[in-house]
């Protein structure tokens, strides 16, 4: 493939060395971010509860705590841009606008689910929204994301691939094979590392010789910087910057989002690898939703009543999704053999 | 209005658990996200979080209580400002999900058949004391015994140390052997497998744990190209004494990328030995043999068998030879051949067939490569009929290999074509209704057995 990216010097000038200042949102946008994050939070809480009741099976990885990341990034994406992630994917699919009913019904394995119940929690897809999943093998989505970028470039459609992965996944070898090709061929891909500080029970320090994950592209000449992933406005600004950089033909960039997961890795988690205090402190001091709510009220962008109204609206959406997911019929046995081949 | 707090399920197979500890007391105010209690199963401990704001009105099940059924009401919350008495009047929380779930039965995981007892190995001396233990404990004991015996043996993999194993198989090993010999790796299967193979070439005896064999596909190049072929390529100069182990095959509700059997994949490869035990005694004896074996051994376990209890002989050094199948039930009408997880369905089917007057012989392959053709052929010469069952896909599968061997070596004794049974020829679906039909059930085995007996 021909490389039509600008010369290295020009590119290095174009790339920032650190995160841009937080996004200056209009009051309406702020409220929209709040709503989006709250939808993910309440949806995930209900999913966790339904798992406990045996309505959801297998592995179920909740996104609670990390809502600002997908919300901020998604808001900076344009129609036609693509998105791919790992198994912790409920937040991502809700953010691209897929119906919460269909997402919850996928969790319960019903025919009304996004994949008719065949994929479940880890394998959400919505190709109409350019959401390519939902992948269960740690690291596998990263070359896939580069491949989606390859297709954008090949077709010349101006689209950008936004490829999400965890800091644990950042240690897989295929990440670096993908990085090399992405830079070599100037692929339009933003690599977003959601550094929630743990991979199952292993802290980043225990598994990584370099824990500044944004530096992981250095030897491939891919620029990157760290972003406060608990602040939706910081995320929004960085995503806009990075997507713009990539869309301008500069090749890939890496954003390391410093974030935190409040819940266990999946539903069964010994919770012995970090202290309860550590989790409580994050929740109390850094919660992205509380933080934005306070800001909305303090700046007069919204009243307490406005926030309560959003709360009620979200509660209803999530309740409807839960009802739909329990009422939707289980897939018919005949579905077993369909869709193996195109 | 009060809100019931229910005993949660930590996994689709969990039916009951222990309330290890209450972290709140009656009268405490809680908000959504606060940890209420610690719940324990044999596999894990989990924190139960509140999903509502309110006050703890009643704790109905005290801490330390074991065997609390999933979905039992364990505590009640009332809304802030409400009196605790509100918790006494039977609540009818309309929009609350718990009430809804009570009305609708939870989706059941694919029925796990219950199995009949297993015949003893003839090698066990008469009068040996037998102790009951889980497959999980048997595997752990096997590793611990071999690590005590030979300081070249070490264990490496994701979450094997501080976390005590993703499925708790390596529980206690870090404490006993330290972090020189029980090594937590990054998530880099291709890398640490290659590293393990290199260490084996240089004289160590690694046990490489894959969190599940689905992730060994990241590393399959080293298992085949580096581990299996090096002895041959080096004209016998370099051996690779390494064990690749971890859960393989079907696991409840985890869908296509996490639920696949690799027995036939590795069974295909000269230079590898492939073992897949069913009982705890075999798990222990075969793992000890695998660790001592001078060749690379792929050791396929099964998450759904880890918690099952079996009798294990209490001997100082109990080993089971690699390459020997085991007749676990004698019979004269039909031979049922299987291994690992599907032994459950086969043993159940044998019981059901007995009730209908068909006397089935059951063989557990235990080793996939090298295949113990002798035991299989001897049985078929007696029964003249065979059904072969695996959990994986039958196409190019272990069952296909066994059928070929029987055709080649027992053709003149067969009274019916050998039948193969396996998982449905599709990626594993997530939905409970589809998963159930994708997995071999005892009824399927009964039907096939009757077919080869011309009694269907
Ligand atoms: C190749 C592979 N190895 C191991 C696993 C098991 N596993 C699932 S998630 C996970 C941790 C990943 O951590 P990270 O990338 O940080 O993402 P997070 O879960 O924190 O979102 C592991 C080890 C897997 N699914 N695939
Ligand atoms: Mg992580």
C-alpha cells in the first residue's frame, strides 16, 4: 500500500505532546454527556442485578466507572467512523445508539437481542452503526481495528477507526504488529487504551515494564499522550484532537485513558487484589457522573430538578429494557444451524 | 416500600453459597454501590453491592450461613425515612426487577448429567484407602507433589500466583513454592509459551497454564512448531519436557470464543502427547506422569469437572500411565467410548440403557495421543458395536479417528457401523435454548446406542 502521509518532521509537529485543555461544552451538550453516562451506569447496574438472578449467564464484564471514556470519544466521532472493542462492550454499544432493549435482550440470550442471542455479553455488534464488536480474545480486536482503518483508507471514505483495548491487552504481541503496519501504511486509526489499572487481578505494575501506555508506540513513531479518563470533557477534547490528527492523513495515534473499574473484572471476582478503600476513594473523589452533575448545577447549566428528570427518564428506559429482555422469546432451536456461512 | 436483597448467582452453575460476612448492620444507611456482604462459593468470593439507596431494615440470613440458595431473600432495605416495620409487610415492588424475576423462572444452564461411579484401576493395590476429592484439588496436589520432588518443575501462567488461579487450580502453590516457581505472567500467551518451550529446551520442566485452552490458540505455533517438532528436527539432540495445561472444551454460557474443544487439534500432531482426564484420580495420576514425561504433553482439563468429587487412592506417589484407556463399566451389548466432559453423558446413558436391558461397556480414553487402540478393539470384539462420543465437532475429530481405527482393526467383528456423536457443527451459541441443543445429552447417546443395536 502506498504511504501518502506527510514527512515525519511535519507529522511530529502536528502531533501534540500532551492532552489538550478540556472541551468547552455548551450547556445542552453537558446535559447530553450526563444523560449518556447515566444510561450506561444504570443499564450496567441492572445487568449486574439480572446476572445475580440467573437471567444472564456466562461472563459479564461491567463498564461501571469507565463511562466517561466511551461517552467523550463517541461524541467526537463523525458518522462513518468505526468503532471496535473487547468484551467489556455494553457501554460502547449503548454509546453508538443501539437500542438498550436489544442490548439487554442479547444479555439474556433472547431472540430480540442484537445478535439474536447468539453472541451474548462479550459479543455485541451493530454494523449499521459501524460498531464491529465485542471480542473475547484479549488483544484480537487491535489488528482488526487496524484492518477497519485499512478499509477506510482503501475506499477513501474519510472514515477513522477508533480501536479500544485494555492496558492488560497492551502486552499482547499482536498489538505491536498492528502498530507497525498502522504507522508504516499511515492507517487512519486512533488506538484508545482504557487503562483501568487492572487486568483481572493483575495491576498494571505487576504485568508491564512500561506502565505509561501512551509511550507504547514510540519505537514505531506513533505519537500518544495520557488523558484523564474520569473527566468526560478531557476525553472529548483529546478525542477530537486525535481523530482530527488521524483524519488529516497523519497516520495512527495512541490515547491512554486513565480510568477505573468499580466492579469486579466479571461477575465472579475474588476482590482480593485491591483494597475496598482504594475503590471507595475513586468512587467518592473521581466519579465521572457525580463530577459532571455537580458541575452542571454549579454553573447553572442545569438544576437539581433537571438532573432528577434525567434520572427518571433513564430509569424508565432501563426498566423497559429489562422487561423486554425477559419477555423476548428464547431463540428457536432451528436457529442453531443458521448463519454459520454467508 | 421495602426492597428485597436476594442471594446472587456468581456463575451460571452456582446453586447456593455462603454468606461469609455482612459489611452492614440493621439500621445502616446504604447507597447504591455500597458493599453489603461477601458471598463465597467453592470457586470465588464476591462482594454483593447494593443497587438501591436506603436503610438496612432486616438481615434475614446471618453471616456464616452456608448453603444459602440463589435468589433466597437475605435482607431487606427500606427507603430512607421509612420505619423498619415497612419491611415486615410483604412488599409488592411493582417496577422492581426482583419481583419480576420471582415470577419468571431463571434461565437454566444446559442440564449437567449426573454420573455413575467409576470402576477402579486394576493397578491400585487392594486395601488402599480412598479419599474423596475434587478434580481441582487432585490437579493441585499433583503439581505440588511433583514440584516437591523435582526443583526443575515450575508453574507459569496468567493469574496462577497471587490470584490463586483463575479457576483456583493453583490455590496455595505460591505460598508453598514462592514466586521463583509460581510465576504470574502478563497476558502474552504467544510470548510466555515460547519462553516456556525455550526453558524446557535448556533443561527446566515448565508447566504452562492457559487460563483456558481457547487462549492457547494465540500460542499454538510454539506448541506445534517449537515444542512438538524440535526433538525430531534436532535428530534427538533436544527434548522439550513441558506440560501445557488448563481448562478445555465446553463451559456454560460463555459463547463461541470461550467454549471449544481442542482435543482433535492437538491429537493430530506427532511429537505431542495429549491427555484429557475425567475423574479426579486420573487427573492426579496423569498430570504427575505428564510432568515427568520427557515430551511435550497437552493436558486438557474441564472447568465443569473441577468441582466434581471422586475417590482418589491415598498413595505416596500415585501415577497413571499415559496412553492407556480405561474400561469404567463392563458390558456385553455395545461399547460406548468417550473422554473428559462427555463421560458424564455416557455414564448416565449406560444407566438408562441398563434399565432398558441393554448392557453397555463404557471406555474412558483418558489419553487422546497415543490412542490405546488395543483396549478399544478388545472391547468391540466382545460387543460388536460401538458409539464414540466427544464434546467437540466430530468432523476430523477424535471420534472420527477412533471410528477409523475400529474399522481398520475390528472390521470383521462389527455388526453395525460405528456411530459418532459430538457437539453441533456450529460455533457455540450463547442463548441457553440453543446451547442445550448444541451439547451432547445423555438421550442422544441412548438413541445412538439403540441404533447400533438395531433397537431404535
Ligand atoms: C488471549 C486471552 N487471554 C486471556 C484471556 C482471559 N482474560 C479475559 S479479560 C482479561 C484481562 C484483560 O485486562 P485488560 O486488557 O486490562 O481489560 P479490562 O478487563 O481491564 O477491561 C483476561 C486475562 C482472554 N480472554 N484472552
Ligand atoms: Mg484493565
